[in-house]
C-alpha cells in the first residue's frame, strides 16, 4: 500500500522503517528537517509538505508528541489535503477526547492506533497495536497491520483504545518511580548498587521492568520515552479518571515527579532518569 507517515520522532521512524520492510511505499514528513535520512536511505521518500506526503496515498499515519501537535497537523494541513478514500490513522498517545474529535473531523475514515512498545519493538515487529474505531476500516487496514505486528487488539471506539494505552503507560510510569524509591531506600540504608542488583534483579515484582532495571539503578539517561512525555501521559491518565469523578492519588504524585525531572534539565532523558531526583535527597 502507499502510506504517508507524518512525524519522524523515534517511533515515527521505526514505523516507517518497518512498513518499508513490509514492502509498502512510504512517504515521510517532519516539521523540522534532518530526521529522515535513514528512511530515505531505506527507500522512503521525504515530502516537503503534508499535502505532498499524503497526495494519492491509501493510508496516512500520524505519530506525534501530544494533543497540540496532532491537532495542528490533522486539523491544519492534513484535513484539506487528504483523499476521500484515504484512511487516517493516528498512532500518537493523545487524550481520548482529541481522538473522538478526530473521528468527527474525519468521518468514516479515522482510526486510533496507539502502540505499546519501544521503537526497537516496533522495528522488530514485536509491538502491540490497539485499534479503536470502525471495524470495516480495521479490516481494510489488514495489510498494514500484518506488516507491523502479529499482536493487534481491537476496541470499539477510538477513545477506548487511548484509554487502554494510557492505563498501560500509567502502570509503567508508577512502577519506575516505585523502583527508584526502592533503590533509594537501599542506598540510604547502606546497600551498594551491586547488592541492590543482586537483591532485586531477580524479583518477580520487577520482571516487567527488566528493560529499565539497569537504567533506573544507574541513572542512565538513554532511551526513547522522555520525562516530558511521561509527565504528559500521566497527566492524561489523571484527566480520564477525573472525568469520571475518580481521584488517582498515586498518579498525582508520579506525574509531578516526571515534570520535575524534565524541568531539572532531564527533559530529553528517558523516564528512568527520574531516579536522579533521589540521588541528593527525597523529591519535594
């Protein structure tokens, strides 16, 4: 299929590369230049504008940072440029409210498709995709989904898919903070990092954090899910619950910690860098 991918962050590039490997024709666009070289080298086409990228394609995919970025692109240049039969798929992590708005703005051709997994998982075809929206559109998208992953979960509406994504993200964000605090307690009690690694490394309670265990222990800042995006996602989860008059005490502690980490100069660091807040004392 002919596909346009709008947004060349880590996840957008991984998606585009995976689609190219699947035999699809891929045009890519990014607001700022300099992020498309590897995709062009792999056979993709860099488009100078959204309108050029989406001209004549079967599917448009957006993978952008937040509600504002998606709204600006989707309701800006994309809406008047997209073809009548083109399917619009948003893979961004945004609010369920915005996803519902996009379904109204692009009637009968919009799907939410948030992704569970890292860029490496996307690139390897091991990510999980959460489809939300019209079942007929999901069926039409089968060649694309088959190229991306064997694991696709269906939800009846776009907001449901986003709620599923944010529920999952909040769990991981909370676990990372809990692990950082466990390490802090151990260090305050005199344990070395080697002792903490031996003590907790094989603990079944942290098995789901295996990809970030060392990063949280050592304070590594390399990664792909930045503290800025972590704070954003926790905030979106809080908003969902508040909309149902439910308070989330843990999330309301976790979200400001990621925001504080971002404000302290770790805005481009992975969420594991939240552990740095505990190096010189308890976060305030």
